């Protein structure tokens, strides 16, 4: 058995590009799937070893501060692909020998030692030069596209709810007319408030309401679902099989979708099989198609390629700080970049670059300074401000992806 590594380093391969626009403003390991992010899931297996990271260059100041002190060529490091959804047997990666790499579908899951000399984070990591070992079945799955996170979410919602929360405990305040169905599979944290007539139905999977979640009157929540701290669910909302990050505010209908956090979808409209970034706002009546009329697999624009997802249900992927006006409609498999504002009648293009405004009739590249003014106003409404590192990232996205 190999000696345990001195340090563990998360890295990004080509999934950083194929998961855009979500990964334009964060490393791939910060994406959410279930109760936790990919990084939090990976770190759980290595509680006794220092974990640091190697993100792409434009993210280094915001997410790689601890990496600056680490020798990039440390021979006793275990490098782990941050796009990994880890399995129960993943911790056996500690047994990798120096110079060896776990492979899955010709991608590196983990390797021991130093990376190739000319390799850059966010690009394909060459397998040549490593002693190649097929990753064991229990290692998990390397993700490549946002819709794969959505497809895996409900399994993660259920698995993590049963492992990480005391299901059956109701610590918040429930109105006397609220209804809990299959309450042994429900956890309601302290500070939660469940309004009159609300239905929390765990018949199809567990439901976790973390600290200070508010559920309005006559809302219906079906499992498996996770609502993060301070999520607000408006009256008459219907949520099923979804994962909503901290401080999001939702209304209307949400099905099988992930919201990264601090996003508003407070009004009527359907959101299905979608992944929405942080600090977004979906206007009233925004509707997302997640199924084609001919029931054929959905294709999604990824960079210069049109990718066949092989899935019947794929909705919207939206980057951080993007917004829609009232009555906006999106076709199946639409991708909206960072800092966009979509409005007007008709279906907009199915791929909208970052920092563009408009819709079906016309799209215009919007000035950076105006977008930043709006972003500052949005975050200030939550008592926060944009950091210098976040502004640097947004400027990079404007210069390289708009």
C-alpha cells in the first residue's frame, strides 16, 4: 500500500470549458449537486490531509489563494479532478502510487505526483507519461456537462439527506394546517417557518429544509428536494425533485432543477431540468421548455459544437448575473451566458454569449460598466458587495467570452 500523500490538489480539465457558462465565474468543483458542492463531497474523503486547488488562471485570486504557497511540482501530491462526482469507494485513491493515474473514459480521475510540464488548468490533461490504471467502479463519475449534474441531482439529494441530516426531526415552526407526508423522511431545521396549507410530501424521496427556510401558504414541495439556508418559497409554489442553494427565492413551478444560490424566481412560470447560476433574476411568466414536441433527444450548443445530450429532458443553463423580463420564453437546451438580460417576444437564440442584451429580434453586446453597476445594485440588496476578485473575474469573462 502506498504512503498517504502530503497534500491533495483539486484540478480542472476540459470540463471547465464544457460546463460553461456556469464555470466562467467559479471552478468546476464549486458546482452544486444535492446538498453539497462537488468540492465538499470530495473533501469528505480526506479529512486528515490538507486539500488545496489549482483553478484556471483568471480564477486563481478568488479561489486559489492557498495554492500560491504550494510547489506546483510537489512529487508527493495527489491530484483529483474537480469534475468528479465521487462514489463510496473514492477514498482508495490514497493508495495510488507515484506516477500512476486513474482513468475513466480516457480522462484522468486522479493522479499522484506532478502534472505534465506544459499542461494548463482547464485543458485536457494528457494521459501519456502516467502508469495508467482503470478507475475502480466505486470511484464515482467524471462529469462533463451541466445537464449531467441535473440528471444526478435527485440521487444525490436522497443519498446525502439520509447520510447528513437527521431525517424525521422537525425543529422549525409549522402552521397547524400544514401537512407533512411521510414525515420520517423529512428534516426541518431550526428557524424554518412552514405556512398554512403548505404540503411537504416525501412520498417520492426525502426532503431537507435547512436553517431559516420559509415556505409560504399552500406551497407544495415534493421530494427528493433540498432547500438551502434562508431559501424563501412563495405561496402557491410547486417544487419537486430540486436543489435550491442558499438565499434563493422561488415561486411558480420548479421541477428537477438546480439553483446555485442567491437567485430570484419569485413569480409564476415553469423552470424544469435546468441549472441556474447565482445572482440571477427570472421575471414573472418566464417559461422554460424542457421537452421537445417530437420527444427526440435535446441538443445543446457547447462552445463550437452542437452536442447530442441523449436526454429527453434538458431545460435552461444560465450563467451568473443574468436576467429575464416578464413573459420571456426559452426553447429546450438553451444556454445563456454571464451578465445577460433577455427580453422581448418570441424565442431567443438557443445560445446567447455572455454580456448580451435583447432577444429574438436582436442581441447587442452590453457595456461592461453598465452590467457591473447593475450587479452591484443586485448584491447590495442582500447586504453584500462585489469583491475585487469577483470584479476581476467578470472583466475576464467580458473580454474573453462576450
